[in-house]
């Protein structure tokens, strides 16, 4: 299987402009994040199309900058399925978004980056500093876990909630003291002159990402959902066995520097996991953490929103 080396067209997200498809049309709308290797490989290799086209289905790909807007689009019925980090789903469930966990993935790399000239040496040195991350993103949970490891409380920081693009700009101009961010943005910034990595998720603890889907779509199309996950599993396996080729192709298609893309691909697990009791328990801990801090408005039970395909 070969990756087609062509330029990807960015799909700008304007929620009101994305129409909810007619109930009788056969179109699977997949939300994806630029630079996420398995999803990008599946898109370019047309792994999903190869399984669904013979069944009379078309596939539409819609790009998002990060997880919260992707799940918001899913909540309003504009997309059917997509992968996000561990934090967006708990907020979506608390908002009664009508979404299901359909599969898990081992999470990619995250880090807290420090700008040039920063005096910060340890996690405890973050006290009173401006720490930026995307609200309700996986970096939000990672940052809280890192602060806990450093003996700090969430309220010890001056929290600045910014999406990746705005946070990157703030980081470059020295407007924030630290930035909790995931790949590929982590890889883009980590080798810039003077930038230092304070800590990574490898030191803080494993996190998961998840394929989420609209509950109504899954209930109406369980077989299509299963085949789509099968296609993503194929893409993950292909990435693990062709890291150099994936790096080269995704660097070309995304415009991301090759050295940065190689770092992303070298450390991405690209491994799908079933929604086991251990995975569910780990995700419940995320919900409990945010609820204890008063950031989640209600108690939720993650297991209530898990799809069991064999049930």
C-alpha cells in the first residue's frame, strides 16, 4: 500500500456552514486533525473508502484544529465520527452530547514547553506563572497531572486557555511562561533556538485518545461503524511498519518540516485498543479529576457512553 503524495486541502470549520446530511443519504463524515498520522494515512490511502464504497457509501473528511470543536461539530450532527484526546469526551458527555466511545488509541506525545530565556527548571517553578493550553483538550488533563506531580494545585497557576494556533503565537512572542501541547505542535516548536522541554507525558503517565461517534449514527449503522474502525486499525498497522515513508509523505502533504514530522512519527504509538474495563477506568479518572476541580459541571459515568458492538 502506498501513500499518495499530494497536497491536502484544509477544510475550514465554520459550524453553521456544515449542513446536516439528509437521513437517507449514505455519507460517512469523518472529522480529523491535521498531523495525526493514522487518520492522515487512512485518508490518503483511502482505507475507509475501499471498505465502504462497495457498500454504497461515500466518505467526507472534515479537518479540525483540535478536539473540542470536533466534538462540538459531532454534537450538532455535522460529522459522524472522529478521534480526539481524553478530555473532550468527558466534557461532551457532561453536556449530554449524545456521543459514544467506539474505540481507544494509545495517545501520542505531549509536553510542557518553555520559551527562550525561561528561568523555570522544575514543575514547582511554574507556581504563579502563565501556563497555556487548550480548554477541554488533552493538554488540559496533561497539564493538571503535571502540576499534581510538581506538588501544585490548579489554582496556583495563571491559566491561559488558547487553541494551538493562538497559543503558538503567544509562545513565540513571550506572552506566556509555559505551554502544554501535543504533537505535531510539540515537534514543531521543541527544537527552536532556546526552547526547552520541561516534562513530557512519558514522565507523567499514560493517556488515551478515543474514536468518538454520534450515538444515533452508531445505532443506525453498527456495521459501517465497525468497518470504519477496521480501516483505521489497518492504517495504524501500516504506520507502525512504514514510519519513514509516512514521515516523508505527510511532510510533503502537510507542509510540516521533515525533521519535525519524523519526530512525530517516531514516537506515535499508532495502536488502537478496545474499550476494556481498564481503559474505561482510566478515562473515569479523567472525569473525576475535572469534577473535583469544579471544571466539570456534573458527575458522569464513562461506561454509560461506551459502545459494545457485540451486545
